[in-house]
């Protein structure tokens, strides 16, 4: 898919490794309405700090993104490095430097290789085209094993409106109000308040519902740029029909990207949906689901294809949410394995164990305490996760 | 060591496996002042519920403990099983059943094999002797690779007072107000309020400061029995000299046991002390230390002997405690690797990496934000942890 008015490019700048795509550029012909959601980690990378400040204007025209270095915990030098690379891009693109959003991912604590980036910039800008979106998605990968993109088209008014999104992330994933890197481009015509509202609505239900290892990164961000090239009727009213279509489509695309991140979790062999029903409110349900999804014991049991529901009960019990243990039902897929807090015997365990051979597993917990249902998406915890993270920097 | 007035025994009752010590008994000749600290997990095993109720009297005469089955999530049948085994012990010992404390550890969700325990009881009671303490410590092991005991002797008044303690636990360890199983026997003469106070004081500073995998068990308990046989001057006043000696000695013994648990953490290859200094208050320091100690990324980096301080900064940043990232110092042993939030370069990293080859590692974080120092003890996260927990029930 191409979207009118957006061009992208990627090159191998040698930021950490030679001959590996590691620098990407996304440019809108005209300033685009742009909204962002950023990490809640107090330790924020230099580009995150800069972007948050710049996005107060609600507009941007370019995103410059590198892998191989997070530019986090790099102090004043790191901020100067971010400014310098942004400035270099802005002058070659002939736009104001405040219109450049910066994004970095990789090892925390290393200083950014500004020289390498500046040297690569002319080729990067020269390579801008409408066809390189998938290449940029590759350039932002770190421990990802596959690149992650998603596309959508809807009709708003009589106009076809297009979306394309990319994301990266496989470890240090428990986004909280934001995620690892994700960039979404659309040609929708939409006001900043409506764009921002739709982004937060979508992020809360997608990226904020995934966890791989319970660790929140210093560099998480989701940026969405809307350049208006579709010429649809302006989306600028709460709860208008157009706003609803836009929000739903954006949310659907964000969920697609978020689930791709989980499926590519470091070392993951299973995709697991933890669905908590019958909660008193959504917050309670989310907290219980998240505690289960982050339990190493639950996750290693899934890796071992062991229907060890006792670990799920134990995780619920320490979640901080008041529960009635003797009212809880747990199902693996369609197999009811715990009813009213009690195991349903060998036959149920055998059926559940058989089901755990699948790659895609849904665990449903019914608290029978209210009407709220919520889902968190996670993966299992394998030997490879440990191997990957014991060796990551070498 | 022997303590006058206490006898112990252990047998292989075949609760889960054949020919493996799995049932232990601790008996005081006379009713002993007894205090307990129990799991804060809302999902509490039947014996925990029963013990908490019985300990309201502040007295107990026996502890019956089994491994191989946690008797948790077992409903009314599990409670009846706990009552039946306690009753069986009480009648053979010729004591009131309320004087028996029960304790179970093993797989959650399985029903307790009452028949096996009742069948083994006569041999267990017949085997009671002053010399079997180490055997009971073996009988309570599950994934533990070594049994854990500690002994202390102090003089209170003119009297020698003795302590002996045992503990078990290697996984599902992040005690919160309590721990995995630990039993302490002393011949001190002490009132219940002073015993209870000393226990809580000790547990808060020892078992509540360790974490192996962030999971809190359904069966955690620490019991301390004081039978008074030492004949020391009664310890029954706050802050008396005797109370202080007692509290300090008990705390020291509890720390010894708690650290033995960490050192035997499932799959652990390193013993890691996370020391947070310069915190505004102890709660803040504890929360930061615990977030670091529970980060899978920090723990896998230690396993990989990688001085990856960026992961420590990222964990601090999501701990929920307000910090000033650009004021933080981090040292590995004596090596200052981060100063004012910035990495100290290749030389410091090389020195830190060399130091990570040790088995015993102290990480010191100085927040420079206050005067409080606190420590949390943990271990690294290895491939073997995943192997052990993917296979635990098979």
C-alpha cells in the first residue's frame, strides 16, 4: 500500500553493526497532524523528552528513527546528539527542526553515533519513496525476528481513507500508557484533539494490554501522523460517525500491531490470551489478568505445556484485588479445569493438557463477582528468553 | 545441637513419591509459646487457615508438616484432610488437637493423601528423638537442592538460650509478611506478645526482603516455638535488655535461613544483594530494590555476567517511586559504573564485568535523595529456572 503524501526510506548507517538496516526516515510532504503516546517510565530517553516537548504543537513532518542505540541515560550529551541528528535531517529536508520527531531503540546507556548518522543522511533522504514502508519496519528491529506492519482502508464520507502502521519490540515489553516503537501513517483529515483522543483510546485497549516480561522500556512511543491527503470530511467532532469509524479503524490497526509484538516475544513459543470475566470493574480485571500474565511460574508452565492452574490461583491471590477464591472458574480454551475454586479432576487436566499443545491459547477466568470482562495478551517464558537476554549486549 | 524439651522425627510416607522423606513432626514436651507469620496471598492453603485460627491462643505443642502436596485450592475436602491428619497426630501424642500446627508444601490443587499420612503416623511418633532436626529439614524439601538449618546460642540473664531453625523454599518466593516454610525452636522463656513482636520484627527484615521469582506462595509460614526450658529470666517487657538480645538473635537466625533460601533459588548461579541508599524513606528504597530484584531482564543479565546497568535504570524508572535519574550512582561491588545517571565508560564496565564472575554480588544504588538504606536479596535467572518450572509437575 502507498499513502499519498508520505515517503519513507531506510539505510544501513553502521550505528552498532555493519550492513544492517538501522536508520529510517518517514516524511510527510506537508506538516501532518501528529499525536504521540510515550513511555511512563521516569527514565526517559533523550528523543522521548524532545518529542514530547515538540508535539505540544500537534504537528510534525518527519520521523527519524534508529535502532542499535536507545540514547537513554546519556545525559546532556545524549540530548545534544538527538538535536544534532534531527537538525541534520531537517536541513536536508528543508523543514523546521521542530517538525522532526526522533526515536531510538537499542542498548541503554551508549552514546548515539552522530557521525555515522550524519554521514548516512544524504543517502537516506535521497532514497525517500512511497514504496519503502516495509524497509523502515525492518530498520527498527532489534531482537525482533520478524518486522511488524499492518494496513487498513475504510471509507469516511465518500472518501477512501488509508492507514499503514509499523511496530517493533520483543523484550522489555510491558507498555504502560504507551509501548515500544510504533508509527502509524494515515491520509485522514482529522483535527489534533480527535486524533489524540483516538490514539489514547486505541493504545489503552491494545498496547497497554500486552506484556512479554513485565519490564517497561525507557523508549516506548506510538506516533500517528495524519496528513489529510484523503480529502475526507473533516473529523473534528466528538462521537460523530466519522470519528467513530476513524477510532475503530485505528484501534483495530493498533491491536494488530500489538498482537504481532506478543507473537514475536523473545523466545516465545505460545501466544496466550488471559481473559478475566465477572470482575467488579475493568481496573480489577486488568490487574488480575496482568498479574497472571507476568507470573514467571505461569509462563514457564505454559512453555512446559503443563495445565498448572494452581499457579494461576496463586497469582490471582497476590494480585492485590479482593477475590473470592472459592467462586473462581478457570477454563483453558473450552475445557473447564477449575470450578468454584476446585480442580475438576484428571479427565479435565488431560483435556487441558492436550489443548496446550496449540500455539494459541485462551485462558478464561470467571470471578463471578461482577460484569466486567477484560483481556491481556502475553506469551510463554522459554529457555530461549533467558539465552537471548543473557547475551543481548554481546 | 539439641534443645531440651523438643523432639522431632521424619519418615517417608509416600505422599507423592516413594522412598523420599516427606512427613515431619516437631513436638514440645510442654505447650510452647508459639507465634506465626503467614502468607498474605488471599488464596490460602487449608493448613494456613487452620493454623492462623489456632494460633490465636498463642500456644502450640506440635508441628506436623508434609511436602509433596500443598493442600491449597482443595476446598472443604482439603480442610477436612488437614483436620484429620492433625487429629491423628494429636491422639497418638495424647495432646489436644488445637495444639497441633499443620503445614504443607508441594503442588497446589491436589488433595492431600490422608491415608498415607495416617498409615505413617505411628512410625513417625515412635521415631521422635532430640536428634532428628536435620531429618525434618530434609523432609520439607521440594525443589530445594540443599536443606536449610541454622543454630544460635546466646546468654540471657545467666542462662544459655538456644535456637534452632529450619526453612525450605526455592521457587514461588517473594514472601510478603511471611515466607515459605520456616520453623524455629527455642528454649527461651518469653511471653507471647514479646515472641510475636520479635518474630514480626525479624520477618520484616529477613524473609520479606528476599525474592526469587516475584511469586508469592499460598502456603508461606514461619512458626517459632519457645518452650521456656532454658529457665532464663522471663522476657516480657518491651525494650528490656533481654528482649533486645532475644530479638537480635532471632532476627540473625531468620536472616541466615532467608539467605539460604535465596542461595538455593531455583536454577540460581548468583547470590545478589540489591542495596538502595539515599532514599527518602525505607518504603521507597524497598520498592525500588524489589522492582530491580524482580526484573527478568536484570536477572538474566546477571546470569549472562553482563554489567547491563541500563536495565537497572529502566527498572528503577518504572518502580512507581519518584526518582531523579540524573542523580543516581550505581556500583557493582566497589566499581562505580554509573555516576549522576551516566555510564562511566569502557574501563568501568570491564572492571564490573570481571566482578560479575563472582557468585556473590553486591549492587549499590545511591539515589542521593535522602538518608535511608535498605537491602533486598535475590538470585539470577537462568536457563535451569525455566527447565525446573516447565517440568515441575511431571
